[in-house]
C-alpha cells in the first residue's frame, strides 16, 4: 500500500519560482510597514547599463530635501505637492520628483522609506511620471560602515529586517528542489563577531546593518545602487552637496556609474573627490552658507556654464533654518529645511518648478496661511519666470 503519511518537506521542483516569489512578497510586506510592491513596469534588464543622468524638462518638477528616517514627514512633503493620495498611492500623474538624498540616519524609518519610494517609483512610472532618488553623504557613510549618526530605532529596524531574511530563507528551505539562487546568501559572512566600542545590546543589529549596506549588500544592491549621485532635469542640476568644476570635468555620467559600481561591489573603491571629503559632491557646502556673501557665486556661475542648458543648482545637505532659500541670483537653491524629527522637526517644504521654469515653494508653515507670502516675478528677459528672491520673501503656495 502506498505511504500517504505527511512529509516534513514539500517538493517545490515544479514551482520554485512561485514559492520564492510568495516568500519574498511576504518578507517585503513584513519589513516595509505593510506594503505590497506593485510590478515594476520598467525592470532593469542589465544592472551594468548606465544610470540615466540627463532628463528632459517635465511639465511639473518637485524637489524634496533630506528626510533622515522620517516616513511621516516624507508623506507630508509629498502631499504638499499633491503627489500621493489619502491611501499613500501616487497621484502626481506625469510629474517628476527628485529626492536629493539623506534618507539614512537620525531616524527609525530608513528601510520603510526605501520601500516607500520604490513603490512610488513603480506607481509613478505606470502613470507616466517619475521618481528619482539620489545619494547623499549619509547613504555613502552607511555603505562605508560609518554609523555615527545611526539611532537605536534605526538599528532596531535593521535587526527586524535581518530576522525576516532568516525567516524567509527558512521557509524556502522547507521546499525540496528550491533553486539555491533564490536563497539569501549567508547574511553575516565575512563580518567580525564583535565590534569594539559598540554596546553589547547593539552588536547584532550593527552586524546586520553592515551586512545589508556594505558594497553588494542586499539593501545596497536592491535600493542604493539605483540612486543617482548627479542628475540634470531640464535646466536644473541636482547634487546633494553641490558640484565643482572637477566633477563636471570627471563626467556626470561617469560619476553615477562609478558610485553605482562601488555600491554594487563591482569596483573595490570610488574616488574620494566624488563622495568623501569637504569638496566632494555629497559633502560640499560652498553654495549653501547661510549668508549670501559667504557663497562663492562666481564659482557656481562657472560650473553651471559648463553644463549645457543649466540655469540653477538644487542642493540639500545644509539645513536652512528659515526654509528653502536661494542665493547667487537664484542660481543656487537650498532645499534641506530640517523637516525630519531628527533634524529639528521643522515645517515641511518642497520646491516646485513648472514647464516654464517658474519656481514656487510649497510649505506647511502656517505663517503663510495668514497672507505673509509674497509673489515675486523675475524680469521676463531672464527666461526664468517667477523666482525666489535672495531676501527670503517667497512666492508661496500653501497646502496645509
């Protein structure tokens, strides 16, 4: 008589892909705060293909500053520009969004932010829009294993992520015939058992964070390798800290490829002039000083003149205590407003640029609900439309 007793394993040889996809979806749902990721309408067929660096002028462009592990503030910023609906789904149509980096550190929603922006990328692409995420200095620091600005909540989030990776692997291993390529490789392989100077209660979470974010780590590969470090959208140049002439000479496309290949573990190192040190792309503050007289406007002018069609540079990195500001005749726009809870919990603000290159600040600051916002119109011969003046009186559109 045939033995019909239950087995401890399931033969998955006939459907390994289906089982693997189910488990991966389950794990993603568990670590992302309950998100189901929509299909990617434009999957990357070959990760070796160059990242796109130059984009045409969209009908509507929204720039968002540093978010530092604060998912609620990120959603508030997106809602200011009517980019997501009440259910947190993309509602921005054909708009383009650029988030200038620093999703990491100072908060506990880092992984949730990565998943949320990946979800929005897919939803936006399906609707004819686009979401671009960039590397800031804190992304680079974490890939480098520099965790000086990590919070206990951030470590806990990564520890939870690591637990679910192990659970997912265990579920897959229950199936005979599962393709080894569908399994997560040994997560902590090659890492020391203990980090000197790290309290015992953070040892495990620190190891998992390093494993996930080191070059070719699971999160580094899946999310950060898709980030640009420099972007040109229409007549606006985006860089987290800023660009110098040496970066333009190096080649903007080459910058993105070199940083991407280092994050993927394809290259052993990346040039310090790109991502490390005070004069690198993600650390520069030459155009972000609080006082206009301390900003090198002649240098900025020269850099922009060497990038075809560029009229302005848009940067994060340096907190502007009074909200989004501009210097150098509106050619340097600084959009890090310290909105995250870990950086002052200031009012959310984003920058909007329309198809005529006219700029607005969209803010949650109630001060501007009382009529204190002032409209400023540039001389039409400049071809820049309605601009933000250096003196901080701003054209304001408020969506509370």
